[in-house]
């Protein structure tokens, strides 16, 4: 079945820009779960039943669903996934983030796509810099910064920090990646050798396992700012960090907060790429 009409159900500002990008490319676009908006250009604001009846494909929130509830940031009503919705979703393409949270439906998980993950790393890194600028009392220029992890986000973030004049140290468990870190003129250390945060003004964690634990925090100065960019539960013992007086927090969903237009366009491009691969366009 060819795709002509795409419905976006729930989500945040990224969904709005995703919808506009799809509309500009010539697709019929429906928005459901956006009833706090009076209008949004040429896009149709519809109820959930209309979306289910008329759409050929569906895009849900990149943050996934919570239980059976689709997050709707532009509505004061809940949209619950019921039997009718599951039946429709089982017959038509569904795109979202963290598809494992949508029980009983096989959906395309955007977060597992390498192309989307790379595109998403750019606004994530820029959002992390915004968080640091707001939370740190000095300039990033000449600050001593540790980036834990050298994956997609760590690579871009360390590059951006260096461009701003920060003194950047990057940690990884991979000897090969440490060689790349050095080739980018950053200092490289083994993640397993991190025993203290002393000497660092800001620490960005991108590792999805606990790195900054009690032992590390006990040997560190509480004036080090800790920003965790990893998926929940992150790589920091936040309860203990708070007890010791650290400023430490998770910075999640940064693309939606700081670069929703770019993030939304990335969603649209990835969805269309998948549909082409599936020969639906």
C-alpha cells in the first residue's frame, strides 16, 4: 500500500515541525492530540478516530509511550492506546522512539536507526552546550571539561567544546577510539581510570552505565557541574551527588527543547527513508 496520508498522534514541538516538513514535501498530514492549537497552517487538526480512519501511516512521540498513554504536550486530554488503535497499528506502518514501550505492536524504532541517531546527536550536543552555559558561572572558553564516552554525541560534543576554547578530556573504554580522540587534539583517558572529577569544571556523561558512583563522588569537589546526557537511569548516582552538594542533573530530550525544527525535520527525513526502503513510496 502506498503512503499518501500520515498522521502524527501526540508528541511535542518536534512533531509540529515534522508535520510541516512532510506537508511541504506534498503529503497529506493529520495532527491528533494537538487540540490546544487553533490551527497550524495547512495541516488538519483531527480527533484520534479520524486519524485512525484516514491515515496510511502514523508517527508517535520520539519519547515513546508511557504505559498505554501517548504523551500529548499540546492537549489537555489523554490519548490512550486501546483495542481499536492496536488493531489499526497492526496493519499500517507506525514510527516512534522506544518502540518497545508500545506493547503488542511492531513499530519502527527511530532511535535504533544509525542515520537518525547521528542526525539527532547534533542538536543533542548543541542542547548540552546550552544547558552548560545556563548552569555554569564562567565561560566555556578555558574551562576544563571531561566528556565521558566517545559515541555519536561524545564525538560531536567534544568537537564543539574545543571549538569554543574549552580544554577537553574525553574518556572511552576503546583503545582505537582513544587514538581518534588524540587525533582530534583532545586528551584521552580510559573510562575505567576515572577515580575522581577533581580538576574538571564540567563533566558531560554520555555512557549508559554508572561511571560517576559513590567512590568517584567521594573523591571529587562538589563545585564540578555534572550533566548527564545518557538515557535513563544515566551514569551518575544522582541521590548521592545531591547529598554531597553537587549540581548534577539529567539533560534529556534536548533536541525537542532547543532545536525542535531541526529535530522534527530529521524525524520526517528518517520516516520517508524507511518508507522508501520498505517500497511504500
